[in-house]
């Protein structure tokens, strides 16, 4: 069998082998049961003590959200000022300049929100201080924020009726000490010994075999690359992200990075089922998500392995598939697999340039980000899926003419209103954002910005439209990958995507946590013959249909104007 | 509310120490034991650094094997792909001219012998590898420029071919820098 295909099959199977036990472990960690990492307890106790936190203090859902938002807003201010003044601060061996206020605004929101859209390039846009003390720091804590928010939701459904949802700080700290930090440590060591730089040495210079002088950017990259994948952040150390030979030296490290970005999102689904003692529910959710993965992966594999039809017309050999923007050591199959998981999960790191993938691959990448809950980001993937579940429960309830229920709690007008607002938010931000961008591109091409609107697009025609649509979609999904041909470091894109990222992050956290808090406080209704069971195949199919219909209705017109139009033009 | 603000500030400071001082410095310290001491593995020739094992270099002379086209001209102080879309007319012209260049400098090969990786820019612009077919079409040219037997060059290519990971996973590839170094050492 083709070694490229065996490579991705092995990667997927290894992912499951790690993720499923990890999920069971997480359920125990957050329930406070005995686990083998309990030797880390003194470290946690120390952190609580130094921070003045009493973890016995129970919070309701509103207090949980207050704590979450307070610390996130603090990080926004801290990071913004460090980014602006990085040229005057220490640890800047390459002498990189401070950021402009609009770029700093975009970058800091992007990293606080776990999005990691980057309008700068790692080699020339940030110092070693900001790489570690702002960007890598936020990769840890933003992932932990998402996980902690999901655990609050777990808590709401564990007991029959409750308003005490545990302590946010405890969930947050444990996500770091019991999960992100130990795994990052192991992975950073693996990467370092595979060739990724980890030391603090600055730029190097050498004379190549042919006699050219070459400068080489280096730095403590391995540490950041580990958490960038485990935390589904995606912000790379170097400009080319995981296509860069230093960030991703070999096929082996490519497998490691692919596995790392998927394990926690899958583990959170499993943990949910074990935590609320409804294992079957976890497996049906996992089933729907996995079918979603393959429905996006298989067509993408076929279009990338098939190669570029326009190049085929020139008469060259494309037995290795489409290679523009890809690296030889990974090949098109592992690149297509990566492009699928990085878009369905909100990682957004890339090992090939998505702008250069085939038009139909672009469609699947966009759709993956629009759905944003086939596994999804650390913690938040499950929160997004929860909204689809509530909508599915509501629609099913209407179909059979009963008051909808979810896990023994009545779903009423208030919850449905919140779910509806969150569902409508994504299409609103993506489509309105793209529409405004298109309007400025066509009508105000000469605006005197860092990149003039008429020069925004690296590609003409339908593909150019896809570049703008992709940027907005990626921002809303907190994904962070891009069709990087877009000239995005200017005031319009910095501000607009910054706002979209902020709303696309915090409202979809507040909404599900609020719904869960409201439901958890309601009277528990024991299951009866008339109860709609949410862990059956029928209901799984219903949820899947809801996801497809909602997204198709919202986005088909925009997709038709971009990648689909390009695809059909290329068929000619 | 005030309580949360103070807790947030204190927790942030504690985590900054744990995540941004303890963690990365420990990794950097252990990394000193890796090849290249955690600063990237270098390749030296006669005591001088001539490159990094993982980074591709620009090769344009006929006696060297050429790497893939690069959007950043193999400048390792930056990195990027071309970000050209598959139907962009300017891009397609560029590919056509790369095909013509290869045909001109490698007489004896057919258009259908040219693999896609030799006429498309890599994702990083620093791709150190080419496909086996990409090396095969250059053997004749390199052998002629160096007055070597084609068989000998073919052997060197085979010796510098990296097989799939564990023999089963992923594509095989040829490291251009190592191959060219081996040629220079003949």
C-alpha cells in the first residue's frame, strides 16, 4: 500500500490510542478522584496560596464567567503594552521593532482568544521576550481557559440539580499542571532532539556551498511549538509555521504534531461522558465528529493527490500530487490530512500553504472552520457542539410535539434564545465582515493604508474573494490559519479581524456556559417512555443533519462565489 | 469583582514564572544534549559552517543538484510560500518558464519526466528536499558538468535518498545539500 496513506492511517490510529485514555484520565482529574499525577498536588497548592485562591469556594455560572473574563481582560492589557514596547525591552537579540498599535491590538486579541491569526512574521516581527512572555504564555492560558469553561459545563450536568459549579481557578490551574504543561514538556524534548532549536542564541550567519551569505533565524522554538499544537493555538514561531524545517523537521515530527493537536479535543468529549456518567452520550458525540472528519478529509485527499489540472495540461508528471506550497518530506497526503484537522479543530497551524491548495480543498477547509465543532478547539469545540445539540433537541421536540429536554432538564425559551443568538453570530460576523472587505476593495482601492486595498489580494478573480472570506472565517472560528497571500497587516484587517476574533471567542463561551448553568439549576425530570434520548443513533443523525443544514443555509452562497466558482472555471 | 482582579494579577505572575521561565529554560538546558546543542544542527566542511542540516540552500550552478523553487530565495532570516492560487494566470506562466528552464539545462529529459515538486515553490521556501524523480532528471547534467560516470552519480543519489519513516510511513526524499556535499567530496 502507498506509504503516504499508511502514514496518515497510522497517525489517526495513534491519536485515538492516546486520546481515549487521556479523556478518562481528565474526567478523574476534574472530578477530584485519585490519579497517578497526584504527586503534582503540592505545586498546585503552592500556586493557589501565592495567588490568594481558595478552591473550596463554589461558584455559580455567573461567577465562573466573571472570573474567566477578568483574567482574560488583564492579559489583553498586559500583552498589548509589551508588544508595543518590545523594541525597548530586553531579550531582543535580532533587534526587531515594536509593533504598531493596530497590529498589537490584533495580535494580542488573537492570542488571548486562542486564535493565533498572525499579521506579523515570527522572524522579523517579535522579540524573544514577546515570543515567550506574551505569545507562548497565552498559548498555555488561553487553552486552559477553554478547557476550564468546558469543565464548568460538565459540572452542570453531573448532579441532578445544582447551582454550585465548582471553582474556576481550580479547573484552570489543573488544566495547566495536569495536562498542558507535562505534555508540552515531553513534546518539546522530542522536537528538540529531532532538530528544532530550543536555545536562546540569536541569528546565525554562514556562507553556503555556492558562496552565498545566508542569515538564519533561530531561538527557543521547540517550547512554543509543543504548546501551539497541544493547546490548539496554531501560532508558529517562524513565519512559515509548521512548514518551516525548524518547526517541523521530519515526517516523524509531523506525525507528533498532528497527533498533539487532536488528542485534547477528542479527550474532552470522552471526559464529558465519563464525568457526567453517560458514556454512551460521549461515544455518539465522538461518532458524529469522526464521521464529519472523514467527510471533509476524503474529498480533500482526492483533490490534492490528483494534482493541479492546470499543471497537468502543461504536460509534467504529477504522480506526487499538487506540490505548490507543500514540503517534499510530508507529501500531499499528510498535508491534506493536516489541512483537514487544523481547520476542523481550531489549531490553524499549517504544514502547507492553504492559499495554494486546490479550489475544492479550500471549500472543505472553509467548511471545517464554519462548522468548528468536529472535535473543535481545546474545550471550546465541545461548547460549540453543545449549541448544536440544544438546537437539535429543540427541533426534535417540535417535531414530536413535546417540551424539549436535555439530560433531564427542560429546555425553555431563554435557553433557546441564547442558542439561536450564538448560532446566528458566526454567519453574521463572517458574511458581514467579508462583505465590508469586498466593498472597500472594490470602492476604496486607493485608501492610504499600509497596504492599499487594491493591493490586498495576491490572486485575481474568485480566488481573491476566497482569500478575504477565509480570513474572516478563520477569525470567527478562532482558527488562525490564513490564505496568506492576503495583505493583512494594515488598519482595516487588523481592527476588523480583531473585533471578529473577540466576539467569536467570548460570546460562544458565555452562551453555552450560561445555558448549562440555567439548565443545571432546573428541577431534574426522571427519564420516562416519552423522554427524547440524546445518546441514540437516531438523535446523532438528527444532530448531524442540524449541523449540515444550518451551515449549508448560512454559507453556501459565499462558498459558491469563491472556491466553488474557481473550481468550475478550472474544469473548462 | 475586586477579589477576582487581585487573584487574576497574582495568578498571572505565578504562571509567568512557571510557564515562561522554568519550563522553557529546562527544555533549553536539556536541549543542549541534542545534535547542534539545541541551536540547530550545523554542517561543517574544513572547519567552516556551510549550512544547516535541515535548511535548503540555493543551487544554480550546473555541477550541483538544484533544489525546489523558493518564494524567499532560500533566505533563512524569513520563510514563506508563494501563496499563489492554483488558477492564477501569472503563476501558471511562471511554472511554464520553470519547465522551459529545466528542459534547457537538462537535455535528454522529456516534459513528462519532470515531477511537480521541481517546478512549484515549497511552503517554507527552505525545503531541503526534492523527490527521487526530481534528482533523477538532473543526473545526466551533473555527471556531464563534473566529468563523472552517470552510474557513480546515480549511486550517490541512492545513498542520499531518505526512505519513508520506518519504511512504511510517508514519502521518500533526497536531501539536496547532503547530496551536493557528497559530490564535492569525490
